[in-house]
C-alpha cells in the first residue's frame, strides 16, 4: 500500500493531483491537505446543535 506522499506524487506525475500549483524543476509546490482534528469536528457538531 503506497504512502500518502507516494500517492500524491503519482497523481502529480499523471497531472491528476488537484492540489498541485505548478511543476518546478525540483518538484511540485502544492496546497496542503487539510486534516481536521476529531475534537474540532465534535465541537462544530455541538455548536450546530445549540
């Protein structure tokens, strides 16, 4: 099973990584993946229910 980084690089090579900004000689500048914390999601649900 490939790591997240390997998966993203493979997508970038194919031109299918939507987070890639452009191709540069040393690699790809990208917009980072957002990884919400479980506490933040629970807090959002709590506040929405109030």
